[in-house]
């Protein structure tokens, strides 16, 4: 069983690609993802599973360690919530995206860093402890900053409730992570065993979310895919480049520079998709940028992790 889960973990991008292909060939396969279960959006439930798993890997000590590295944490989290949202807004205007895609791209920019950044940082031989800390901190403060920044950027043009978004993020993010932390505190040995399976489970769940969103928006994606894909690629690489610049100018070592760069461009795209689905119900295409971003960041991240290890970080 462990071998199977390890195989899924190692080839998670292929799993995502297969899911996307199935969604395009038979869109109805994943229709249930956009439905509800016991009154809750299935996307929110699926995302909660991932974040609960993340919580079981965290310890209170990791949050304590944050205060031992204030410069790196402030730069990383500051870049996360300043650079990525502004990039999204600029790129949306640059490509003249419609209202729905603009909202979706901005949500990709305003959500916290994604857990996949920790995996890619590990593969790229970056600073894994820093990556985990940045992901955890940006996630914990996301209920306040994500709605606030989203409102500042689009609130005047499109009606939505930041307070309701705050409640959603608490329900989707904070509660599952908190439950995971409690489980790890009470049953550390059990959670240590879970670590063998969690990356594969997360990969499968993300693949299902991506497939569900892409399948339901197949025709719209086909008609506008090149524009939004170019926008997403630009957002990704611009975020990574600015992460490197921040690390270099602040005097970080290579491992930390790689970590900051990866953390900035890896977004919790599942959360952005969920928020778009929940709070912008009249803009169905707002879910598309998050789904496409998830596919792209995993594809590009896997390749870049290899290149960083081989050419940029090989001497450290």
C-alpha cells in the first residue's frame, strides 16, 4: 500500500494531467465536485481534507521557530500578500481579461501559499523548515488578509462580502488545520505514520478539484484558454523572479532564495477556486484561473525543482 501511495506522490502531476484529460473527454465525470454534500460545497469539503492533512504534519514548535527568523518570514509573507495580488491585477489589465477571469486571477494572487510549495522546495533542496513556516503563517493569517486585499482590488467594482469570505476561510482553512494540529498533539505517532500517505491523498484531491472545475467550464476554457494560460504563466514566473530578487537584495543564501521564490509563485489554487465558487456565483468562469494555475504550477514546479537542484543549488 505504501508503495502505491509513494508512486502517486512521485507522479502527482501525471495524475492531474490524466484527470484533466478525462474532464475534457467526459465533462460529466466530475460534475459532483461542484455539487453539495449535506448542505456544504464539495470543493470546500475536499479542500478541508487537504488542510486537515497539513495540520497533522505541523507542530507548535514550528510556529515558535517563526519568531527566530523574523526577516525571512516577514519578507516571504509580505511578498505573498503584496506582490502576488498586485501582479494579478496588473496582468489582468494587461491581457484585458473579462470580469470573471479577472476576479479568478486576483483570487489566485490573494490566497496564501500552497502546500505543494513544501514538496517542490524539498525536491529543489531549498530550506524546507522555512517553506513550511511560510505556508503555515500565510495560511493562518489568510482569513483577514485574503478578503481585505480582494476587497481593496475588486470590491468597488464587484459586489461581495469580505465578512462572509472571512467566515469561509475560517471554516475551510483554520478549522481543518486546527483539528489536524490537535490530532498531532494527541497522537503524534499515528500522525507520523499518516505522513507516508498524505502527499498522495492531497495530490488525488487536488486532481479531482481541478478536473471538476475544468470539466464544468470546458467550452469556455476552449474559447479563451490561450489568453488565460498566458496570463497564468506570466503571473507564475513573475512571482518567482521577484521572489529571487527579494532574496538576493536581502542577502539570503541560495537555499533561502529558492524557498522564497517557490513560496511566492505557489498559490493555494484550490482555495481560490473554492472562494470563487462560493462568493462569486454569478461569475462561473472565476473558478477557471485557480484550476488552470494548479495544473501549471505543478507542471512547471516539477521541472524547475530538477533544474534548481542540478544547476543552481548543487554546491550547497
